[in-house]
C-alpha cells in the first residue's frame, strides 16, 4: 500500500491518497455500487434535503 499526503497551508487542508488492492469480487462489487448506487433512505435523505434547502444545490 502506498500513501501520499499534501498540505495546503492557505486552507489548512490535508489531502491523503491511498491505494487499495481488492479481490476480483470486491472490485466488481465496488464498481457495481458506483454505477448503480442504492436509493437514499431515512435520515441521510432528510439531511441532504435540509442541506439543499439551507445552502442550495451548488
């Protein structure tokens, strides 16, 4: 596993990158979920709608 970090001092933001090695089964599952995400439900869906109402969609 390789890890790289960069520090942006003006925003005090740390960006970290990691490489994961997945089995074929895990890779296929990950790609499937990214291409066909599950429907949002419950508190997460409510929180997103409240955020959009308060701050807009940008």
